[in-house]
């Protein structure tokens, strides 16, 4: 009896749960665009992330191009440190908005609103141009005698 009641409560709970969570890893298709809201001056960056996927029929790699909006300090950091080709991980939520176009038709926009942004790599162009500037950290390493360590 208790087991059946638990199953019913679990099914009822599942019906009430909604989740809007997106996690993406991809590369920027162009430099991020930083703007500030009128009045409050809150930073907002828009970008498009190319996310790879495989076509099951052809086996070829394709990409989805996902519009992303980043707000606040993360928006400023994204615009300052990321550029076309940079790889990023983004988690956030899907948002759909609608507006009336100049011709009177109703338009819909679906985008990801980022709540967390992680910079994974700079663009390939900046990586290759900075190779000569890389520091050799091995020169700064001091050897440690591990003979006195208890493990």
C-alpha cells in the first residue's frame, strides 16, 4: 500500500516539475557585441555560438547557430576577452520573445540567456599569433625533494 501511494505522489510531483536549463559548448561565430541599457547602464552582450552536431544520415558534422545574451559583469568580460573563434561553455535558460515588425507581422525570437559563462580557449587566430609570446614556465619551476614527505 505504501509503495503504491509513493508512486502516485512521485507521478504527481513529476507533472508539477518544469525545468528550463541549457548547457552549450561551442565557438563564437563573430566578435561579441557589448551594449548598455538606457538609464541603468547595465551591460548586455549578444553573441552567436556555433555548436557542433552530427547528422545521423550522412555522418557529417554540422552546426547549430545559437543566439546568446549575457548580462552584467559576465557580459563585459565576455566582450573584452572573447572574439570570433573563441570556445566557450554557457549554461542558462531558453527565452522566447515576440515583437511586431515594421510590416505589421508578429515575429518570434528564441535565445539562450546565459547565467554562467566559462572561457575555454581564445580564437585559433589569436592562439597562433601569441605562440611566440608564450612563457616557458618550466624555467621557473624549483625542484622539490620529496624524500621527507610521509606519503
